């Protein structure tokens, strides 16, 4: 047991680990809050689609020697807006729109990465995530955006709650649903972009989907689901980070496996309680 705590102490002696713990915890918190809304609105896979868009945008940024995050943020916001709003009035709906945008974006990103010499080193870190990829400048930006996401979500909580369950009722109550849909799209886009640096393109959607679905296995009311989703997300993230460090396995994959184990445990508990 003493060896375990010594390893934990050693892990926190590295500045990049402390940075990854703090930023990742903030991302996990934001993703779990938005994940409940997105799952209930049947947009749970939007995180996967936006992460592919972010990959393509970051590849363009790297090709032109620009800061990847600054290039990806506006592009992903526009993509989120299109997916959450325009697709509702189009013949191409939900999952089909996500699939089209996701596959197109990652294809463009791979082609640009291949044609641009000098960016191949970064490909794996963007695809699968890397705690070493977070520099100080990215850290500051991620912290600012994470705080903005939380503040806006808390401020708009009642409006987002209303449009999640009954848009017609919300509209009848005078809530400007189009504005709040746009806000939801922007918050989701920002969460995906700042989370990609740790989780990567292929795994970021797990932070959005797993905690929400897991908490819904046990709780049925909205607030308990929201609170438990946050708790599950934070727990899985920190346990995954510790396991990644001690077992020397990829960070993103470790966090996803922890989320998966919690989901299985919650499913078993839910069945026991039902009996």
C-alpha cells in the first residue's frame, strides 16, 4: 500500500501530470453535464462527429503553422451549429448528418497531414490523445474555455432543461429556443475541442456518452442523473489517469475502460434493485 501512495506522490510531482489532471477534470465535468442533455435529445454521437471535424481543422492549422486550437474552435462551432440546428430542417437527419460531416472531415485531415511534411509526428496525439501534448498556452486557453462553459451552462440551466424535454412548451413560455440551441451547440463544440488534446479524436465522445448513460441506468429524475453523471465522469477520469500512469497504457483508452467498468457495474446494480 505504501508503494501505491509513493507512486501517486511521484505522479503529482510532474507538472504535466498536474496540468493534465486539472484540465482533464474540467473537461470531464463539462462533458458530463452536456452529455445528459445530448443523450436525452438523441444527439449523443455529436461528440464523435465534432471530434472528427476538430481533427480536420487542427490538421489545417498545423499545415499552415497556426495554433491548432485557435483554428479548430471556430470551425467546430460552425459544425456544431449545423448539426444541431440546420439538420433539423433538412432531409439529412441526425445520425446521417453526423456521419457525413465526420467522415469528410477526418478524410480531409488525413490528406492534409500526409501532404504537409513535418506534421506526421502529431497525428497519433490528435487521434488517440496525449497528456504530453498539452503545453502551457493550451492549458490557459482550456481553463478559460472550461470556466466559460460551466458559467454559461449554470446560467442557462433552466432554459436548456426546458428545451430538452419539451420545445413546444418552452416556446409557449416565451423561451427563445433557437438561441439556446445555438448556445448548446457552442458549449458542445468547445468541450470537444479542449477535450481532444487528452482523449483524442476517436475517444472524446466516450466522455459525453458513458457518464450520462451510466447514471440513467440507476436514476430516473433529471437532477439525480445530472449529479451522478458528473460524479461518474470525474471518478472515471481520475482513476483512468492513475491507471494510465501506473500501468503505462494510453490515457484515453484507460479512461474509456474505467467508464465501461462503471457502466457494467451500474447495469448490474440496476437489475438487482429492480428485482
